[in-house]
C-alpha cells in the first residue's frame, strides 16, 4: 500500500516533503480541481474505499483526507 503522502504528492505533482496537513485544493501546492478528482479516484483504487458526494466535498486538505480514510477503517 502506498503511503498517503506519496499518493497525494504523485497526483498533485509535488514532493511528499512539501505537503502539510492543511494543504488542499486551491492552496499553495497548486492542487487543482482536476487533480482533486484524480486524487479521489486514486484513493478509491488504492485503499479500496468509496466516497459519497458529501465526503468528496469534505476532502479539503491532506488532514481531512487522512481523517476520512481513518473513519473508513484505513490506517494511513
């Protein structure tokens, strides 16, 4: 299983060490809305989970992604 930071960094095309817990779409990393959708797909494939529309809207930062995955039983 790919660590969360590596997966996010790969999708948004930054180095994992550049990511902070509050980074998200539209922030300093350049995380675009297109990349956000690509990230959702990558998360679903990598961690074998599904997200509701509400959950997708709530994935507003790396920390929010991490917490949502934890609630789904994924250790990240």
